[in-house]
C-alpha cells in the first residue's frame, strides 16, 4: 500500500502550506535544527562486513525491518473551534509534508482527560496488517525523540524505549482494553516493534521474521546502537541489513524516448517522441546535493513486460524516483544489458517511490553498492552471533567489576 492509499485509508489530510510551514518550524525549534525544510528523521547506513566489529565493540539492539511507509508522528498543541486546548496528531513523511489525522488524543499516564500529550515526536512506520478479521492499519513505533517538550534524544536507546512504553504505549493499551468505544474511533492502531539484543539473530530469523511476513512483510533487519543519541540525517550507528536480492537504491529515472516516424503527409517530416514505444534509453541518476545536483551512474534494464507494468501504474514516468535492485546475471542464460554482454550486473525496477522527493545521495548509493558487492549473508550473521554475544557479556562483566571497585573505594 503506497503513501496515497495509506493517507486515504486513515482519512489523513494534508495540513496545507500555511499550517505545514508553522508546524515544520515548531519541530525544527524543538529539535534545535536550522533547517526546517528537510525531513528530521534518522536514516540508516547499509550493512557492510566491517560492521561485525562495530556490533562486537558496542551494544546494539536489533529489530525486523518492516516493509512499510516511514513517518514521524508529531503531537502538537492547538485550540479547537471553541478555544479549548487540544492535541493535534500529524504524520510527517520523507518529503517533510505534514498530514493531519483525526485520531483521539493519546491518553496520559494518569488518565486525566483534560490533559494530553503535546510537543511529542515519535518515529515509526505505517503498515497494513493482514489479520483474520481483515486488514488493519498500524503505526509501528520504534523510537521517541521528544515527550511533552522534554528532549529524549541524548538518552540511550533502551531508556528511550522504556519511556515510550511507560508514557505512551501503556496508557494507550490500557485505554484500548477498558474503552471499546475509544478503539472504534481510531483510524489506525499504535504498537511497538519487537526489539532484541543484537546477538539474538536465531530468534529474529526463525521466529520474528516468519511471523511478521505473514501479516505485513519484511525486508531485512535494523541494528541500532544503544549508547548513541538519536541523530537526524544519516546515522552511522543505525545499520540496515538486507538479503542481497533486497538491497535497493532510489534513483531519479530519466528517459530518452523513442522517435516516432514522421507522418508521410508532413512536408517538414517532423520527428516526434513516442511516449508509448519502448524507450531508447533509461538513465539512472544519483543526488549529489548542493550545486552538483544529479549525476548519471547507470542505466535501467527493462524488458517489454517491465515497460508495460510501469506504464500500467498510470504514474508520471519522466524524472520520477524509482527504487531498483541490482540483479546478478552471471547465472542467467544469454544475459544482455541494453545491448552489452560484458557486464554481469544490471539495475532492475522494483517500485516507484512517491514518498521521496530526491534520489539517494551519492554517499548512500556508494554504501549500498559496497554492501551489495561485499554482501553479508543470513548464514554469516548467524555464524557471528555468538561472537557478538560473548563481547556483550564481557562488557557487562567489566561494568559490574567497575561498580564493585567503586563501591569498595567508597
């Protein structure tokens, strides 16, 4: 389910330019960011072989990487038509657009109806869960940046998650159990993601992932450092692992159209671009930022069936953002890449990314490409899990010894 479908399903509406700009500035002020125009969420890096040492050196948690749509949730203060104070819920997409949702306000821990959460920012993703009773939209929250104006970003991840459960999810779940009418007014449900120590990979691969694939899909794992603060933008301490076939890059796609034959009756023999015919060339471009803008890094391999599928989605094709995966053709028979037979890898279309305004930055592209070239398999992760656990255990023993020595010295 794409962004537009999700917004329609939960009856969310765009805040409009004036309100959006006001809320963007509010969030930037809370986060102490000068740039209020860009998405303030943290972004992961791709898993490389060197990250094994990172997982051994520091405490990391792991959760499954849900195949959903990423949004921050902003609980903002406001007033209703009668002038009474209220809490407004906004979902912030990757384009930094704000969508207002008429969900009932989150209950506070003391369940005082006259009080509600404001200046609160959560991080998560919307998914469509397939359940026996039908499909349910859920917001899976995995971090908390602010709570009622208090900055939680500098705190360790386990502390942030602990406060999230105590201040947001526990009273929310209590209300769901105690008040069926309240639940009926929800446009989507909210729950946290199952998080484990980084070495609990056996459980992730053989219990958690098979379970979630049945309800909303999965495309890998996310490792997040316990010790480091939440940081907007690319965070080297949030690492995404995908199986090789699911490692993808978001490109800007630029098409050179095929030329239609001139009309025989046209004296000028004017050549036109044929927007229905199979393209002459499809270039893939990566964002460099600032003045450098975009640079071409490859081309998209298309089959006639791919082209029919893309046109069939009815979306603008020229200069749109597309998510692509790198296919290894070395095991395929008669592989050809846009007329070239010397290359053994080619970019293939996966899906449109309407939720993104820009292609991946060149640094992300290089990170993903390195991850693909030096990919870490599921088996390798499982084989290294015991090393990660042993290193974690040694850190705990050192910490306990330091506490004992400190107690003795006092």
